[in-house]
């Protein structure tokens, strides 16, 4: 690559040793963005389904009794979960940054941080679901109300996305100790990061539209 | 020597990469502080004595700002090519448009106590 050509490329592009493409964007990154665009539509349908049923059925009826949803939700726990997921986005961004700087040790540390934060979020969600289902007076299950059905499908699908992300991150963490782990993998880690941040932005929408809105 | 063979070995990054990534490092911390502050404001809004629709509008605006901050900075759209932004926005517009259209297509329930209305059983117009 000539000096003039190299000067026109961003630092990311010069360091990744990717084969040139027509778009100038690595194929893996383009594919991930296309997938995320399609996932927007997927979560769009789930969120709209929940909101439509809340609009049509303002009352939540469980076993014949009308139940205020604020008696079921624990906003403090959900707020803490939100904070944890936001922090995981920071550590993921720092992981990608460390990979671009070829600092494997720092990347590994931040990667581990992201895994821990993601696992804490998932643990908090499992705890939340358990307490909703085993609520003393108003148990909320997948089948005993329309609200339960749409709520669990939406937040559960998001939880599955988080779980897939954690497994993906764990595989990178283990692979980072291998001598086969090369500079070229910086792009792959960045693609994983895109997925992880997407999971975060979906929660950024779910938190106010599903939880906070119930308190107004 | 044996340790070198069992651990990944990366060449030093270029000076320009180190400079640009160091600048981003501080940007990331500013972004996360803004995200946490806005999440805190969302929580405080629960107790604010404003009209429901004012609070809803504020909530949507805050969520939108948080959303944009994450995709713009954490997901690197600020530094990537415009095609990626266009691709993602296209999916976002279709998803959001469908959601909003469906939301306003269905009428608001009457809130009759003890009654859950099924969309399937509802008479078509």
C-alpha cells in the first residue's frame, strides 16, 4: 500500500489487514449492521405488541382480579440492571479500543468486565422473573394474563440476546489466550461489540417503554 | 521463549491509531456519564408533578438521545462510513414506523374492571 493510499484510510482500516471491498467497509462489519437493522424490526414488533395490548387492556387482570402493575414491578432492581448494562457497554467500547491499540492485556481485562456486567444483568433478570412468578398475592406468569405474555416474551427475547452475547464474549476471552489470536481479530471483536451495544440500546428503549411508563 | 509461543503476540499499533484511540477513550467516559445522568432523570420523572403526556414526551426524548449516543459513539458510527448509518437507519425507520402505525391502529380500551379485551375477538371496522 502506498503512502498516499494509506493516508486516506482511517487507523482502523490500516491496522486490520482486511481484503478491499467495493464499499470500503469490511464484509463482516457490513453483515453485522445489516443483521442489526433487521433486529430493529424484530424488537419493533415485540415492543409494539406489548404497547398495543397495554393500550387496549389498561387493566391487568390476574385470576379475575385487577392488579396495579406497580405492585408487581421492582423499579429499584430494574434501575440497577439498567446501570449494569450501561456499564457493560462502556467496558465493551474500551475492549474494542484496546484491541485497536493492540493492547491484548487491557482488552482481556475489559472483556472480562463486560462478561461480568452482562452476567449480573442476566442474573438480575432471572431473579426478577422468579419473584414475579412466585409473587405472594399477584403471581405473574406467561399464561395467566395478556400482560404476562407480552412482557415475558419481550424481556425474555432480550434476555436471550444478552445470553448469546455473553457466550460470544466468553469464547473471545478464552481465545485471547491462544497463540492463534492475531491482530486481524480486532475487527471480529469489534463486530461482537456492535452486537453487544445493540443489546444495550434495545434495553434503553425497553426500560422506559415497559417499566417507567407504568408509574405515570 | 516458551512463553512467547503460548501467548498471542501483537505488533505495536501505529502512532495515529494510538492518538485517535486515546482521544476516544475520554469521549467514552463522557458518554457513559451522560447516559447514567439521563437514566437518573428518567427515574426522577416518576415523582414529577407534570401532565402524563409531558412526562411521556420527555421520556421518549431522553430515550432517543441515549439511543443516538450509544450508536454514534460506542458503535463507532461517528467514525465509520455513512453507508452503515444509512443501513441501520433504514431498518430503524421500518421498525419504528410499523410499531407506531400498529399502535395507533388499535383503539384505546375502555378499562372496564375485570375485563381483558382480546384483539382477535374485537369487531373489525
